C-alpha cells in the first residue's frame, strides 16, 4: 500500500509538472489519478488551464458513447482545477466494466477539449494496463435470396458490450457490398436506424451469385468490421417452399375429389344392383304373367272345342230340317 501511495504521489506530481511546463502551449491540460478503477474508488480529474478562473466542463462517457456524468467547475487564480467526478458504483447495465472516457471542454476557447481514456474493471492494479476499446460489429443477413426480391440486412455495433448509437451515415460510412461481377457498391447512405446501436439496409440483388457485405464501423477513433455472405439464385427457398405448399393443396383437393367420386361410384353400384334386382323381379312377374296368359289361352281352346262339339249337331239338325222342307215343297208342285 505504501508503495502504491508513493507511486500515486509521483504520478500526480509528474502530471502537475508536465501541465505547468506546457501551460502556455495548450489551453487545457487534463489528467486522472489512475488508469484503472474498481467499484467504490473515486475518479479524480485534475489539470490546468492557460487562463485563470477558466470555466471547465467535465464529462464522463460510457463505452457506448453516452454521457454518464456531467460537471462544470472553474479553475483558480493559477489556472489549476481538480474534481472528483464520480465514485464508481457497483457494475450494472448502466455502469458496466469497460473503457470510459473523461473529457474536459473550455467553452471560452471555442470548445477546445481533451480526452483521457480510463478502464473500469473488477479490480484495480498498479500494473500497467493497455487501455483499448472492444468495438464489435455483428452482421445478420439471409443465407440465400432470389433475384429482384428485396431482403433486409441487420447490423449491430457494440463497444465493450454496449450498443453504440450514432448517425449510420458516419458510423458505417465505409461499408460496402462486393457483388458477383467483382464490383463494390458503397452503402454509406443506405442504412437506417432501427434502434440504438441497431441498423438495417434493404437490398435488392440484380444478378445471380454470391454477395459479400463488408460492414465497417468507426467509433471514437476505433475501427471494427464484420462481414456476411448471401447466395442469390433465380428463386429463393421460400418461393420453392410456397410452390410445394400450393402443390400439396392441389393434391389434397384432388384426393378429396377422388374420395367423392369413389363414394358416388359406390352409390351408383348400389343403385345399379337395386335396378338389376328390380329388373329381375319384373322379369319374373312377366314370366308369371306369360304363363298365366298361356294357361288362359289353353282354357279358351278347350272351351272352343266344347262349343264346337255342341254346335255341330245343331247345325246338322238344321240342315236335315231344311232338306225335308225342300222335299215337301217339291212334292206339292
């Protein structure tokens, strides 16, 4: 602990000496008492202005570039100032671990400013730590697409895990798409903001082949990039899937119609069987009728024979009578 305190005093004295030596060269000199801070430690900001009684605006930026603390102080008659800007709280989503920036601004000096990067970590250490921002670009796009069909490309930009807000025309200014014919198309003015740190672009491919989207983000002097590839075909898998669904619907409808036809054929067979049975019954009835008529004819023939047997003697008797009358008439003459 004594060694740490001694080192801290030397560091502050060296900073103060450096500030005084360059007071006439720079309008503002800005320092912090450490580079790495942990929970509960105070963040001491100090420095010197070229003029006495100068207004100094101090701001603390989170890894995503948002302002977490804002103070306004004034330097003394010697131009010196110091301020405990914040006592670091427990790490939360509002104050996550990562790289922060302390900025000092002189409003009277046309907004002249200086920045110092610091690290908020789980534990502080006197070991020299290289402070750097962890800027990450994530790109999301469909693996396949179709010609002349628009699809959406999503981009997420984070710094130490926090979404980075900003104007996409500046944040993603150097992004482009490499087309199948070898040409690079700049996407600078194509992006729109979906939410803080989330951006998108609607893209319509005009030719078959592989499109490679290269997204380059630049935030607070740190650059990061991400890329994704999309294969463009004449027809997308979604279109083929829709055609299969339509074909399935047609097949289902055809199957239903075949079931109806089958039921109708079964009904027709039943009707045909019923009709055939009716015809057989009618045929049997007709045969019975013909048999009855045949018996009637036979009866008539029998009756006719009986009538003839009765009628012939009568006719013979009449003939005999007529012959006698003729004989009598002949004798009278």
